[in-house]
């Protein structure tokens, strides 16, 4: 019964828990104190992190328990155990933190004469595509962008935490979890050092003696390659050896020095292949194509997302980026 009473209380007070304090929008500090206690499971550590006294932390937790009518922590010797009600409260506090960030961002945008938008891009898109899209949009609408470039897992995590208005992602996306739209098709091609001993075409089995240079785990490119291999019962271990490198420029440099070969976006090596610095070796029985996505949350800045996508569709269709 206590849990049901607690969950009912959360539902009817969630909107009233945000208060105006010191010119910033935030909820009751006792909730944040308890949220930190969940992380540390230690009163002394929590007090130190929050620049409080230990009795002060204990008092806030006790007041919170009295207010909610439930027990949030149990003391077992020197250890702190979070109760089931405490776990539920922690989940709700996390939602409130995300809501607070979202509300503050919207208020800041309303007060700003020049709008600022937060864009996330995975590494290939961030290096070879997004700059043209942002520049064209800024030229027309006179706004600012904060750009985050990272691997797919990191970008989607920022999107989950409401730290981005829109993400441009090259990896595998859960289409049920996010709003998405394909904006381009890309192909991963096999590149080598420009060496005459390598034929222009080969079969997949012919490259297993190579050292394969691949992106780090969490990379969209890495996920796409591993999924394509899995479909034909191939693993990275089929290669004589492989190394992980988290930077596209570093991968190209290693391949140029004949230290290995790699599957990489054709967008990332277009200039090097034209100049002859790298060689595209076509694999006749294996091809990897992937979609590049706009990804956003349905609770985000939908007006901006739609405007940005519609604007860039015209640019992409015109320039064939």
C-alpha cells in the first residue's frame, strides 16, 4: 500500500514540484540530495559532494520521508540500503532532472534574440557532411549551433538526456524508440594503400589475410560492418588480425602507410581516392550500404526539427552531397 500511495503522490505533484528559486528553475533540493545519496549510498560522501554536513543530509532525507509517507532508506550497520520506494523515487527524480533541463533550454531560447540549437553528429557525418548543412541554414536563418561530434552510442545518449535538439546518425537506430527520417544513403568501401600488387577487384575470402583496421565499439560504422558480417557468418576473427582506431583521419593515415586495410565511408575517402593516395578495392561478392538518419525525440523542439529537415532536403537534392 505504501508504494501505491507513493506513486499516486508522484503523479499528482510532478508538475507542482518545480519551483522558482534564485532566478533558476529547479525542484526542491531535498530531491537532489536523495538522488545523490542513491549514487553514493553513503551519507558522509553525499554530504561532502553537496558541501553539506552529514546531519544536514540525514535531516533532508527524514523530511522527505515524512513528506511522502514512505521509507526511502534502511540502515544496516554502516551501510545504506535504498528501499523499493526509494528506487521508484530515484526514477522519477531522473525524469524531473531531464524535464528541468528541457524547460530551462526552452526558456533560454525564448529569451534569446538569436536562436541557438544543439545538433549531434556521428563522426563521418560530423567530418564530411554536417558543416555544409549548418552553414547553409545559418546563412538563411541567422541562428547559432552547438555541434557535438561523437560515436553513435554517445550521440544517442545525449539525445536521451535532452541535450540535443536533433542528431544526425550513421549507425543502427531503434526506429521504435525515436522519431527518424533517412536523409542519405552511404556505402562503406574497402580501402588499401595504393599498391600495384593489389588488384582492382577481389572476393571477400581474398582479404582475410589482411590486418583489418576498424572503428571502436559503439561506432555506427563498426556496428554496420559487424551486422553485415554476421548475416554471412563472418566475424572479425576471420581476419588474420584487426585493430581498433577511434578516429577516421588516423585510420586513413594507417592505411596509407600499408599497416592494414579498412571498410570506410566513401564520403570520407573521396578526395584520397581521386588523388591516388588510397586505393578502392572492389569486393565483388560483398557490399555494405547504409542509411544516414535524422533522429529526434517527439517531446523535443519539433518546430526546429521540421524546419531544419525541410530546408536541408532542398540542399541535398540540389547538391547531391
